[in-house]
C-alpha cells in the first residue's frame, strides 16, 4: 500500500462518483478507503440474533481514496496533489504541488 497523502481532518473534494464536486472533511482512513462526513449513508437490513432484533440499520460506507483530492483553498475549493519535503531540521512536511510548494498544515 502506498503512502496516504490524505490525513484525518483534511478537507477534500470528491472528484468522481455520484457525489462529485462536494467538499467534505475526512472522518477516518482505513487502508485505501476514506470515511467522509455526510457521504455514503446507506440502509442495511439486519437479521435477528440474540443481541439485536431484525430490522433496518443506518451505516456509513467509505469511498476509495483515489476518488478524493485535497482542498488547499477553502474559499475557492482549489485542489492539489500532495508531495513531501524534508526540511533542513529533519522534519518531513506535506506540500501542495499546484501551489508551488506551499506547506500544508
């Protein structure tokens, strides 16, 4: 698995799928999937068991990380690819490629 350049709490724009164009925040990341706030809400039918009765339950499904792009300017919703640079102090920081190396917080 490649390095995840999207982090929890980042603002991202969905670039493909039925929610294309929406700007949301990342709740969590598991492997190559991201869980986004307000995106991927579905109903699932649950069979009865000893713990819970049968019925519908709400679940939130993740989407693939390749379907989102990092937003670097929240006013214009401008997106960018992400790179890494090691500072002379030894600190590794994320930079926005389309913003000429602007550091991402």
